């Protein structure tokens, strides 16, 4: 089943970023999902299937 992802969603990933942050904001949708670390503001592109595997929980939902 396809996960419903919206712009502005804040998600918690399974592994922490090297800066120590767990929470990311979705900034781009498509075949690749763009996310931004809320602690250090680093931006990363992940394939949709990889993103869906790494999401642990939705902290807040976007629009």
C-alpha cells in the first residue's frame, strides 16, 4: 500500500542524522522525496521506497 505523504509533513526516521536530529520535514514530492533536517537544515533526496522504509512515525501532518 502506498503511504500518503504531504508537503510540510514532519516525520521521525528510524536512524538519527549525524547531527543528532531524528525529525525531518518533507519539502519535495515525486519519485524522490526531499526532506530537510529540522536540527541542522541539511536537505536530502531519498527514493520513495527507501523513504517509506525509513519512516518510523509522523510527528505532524502538513497541509
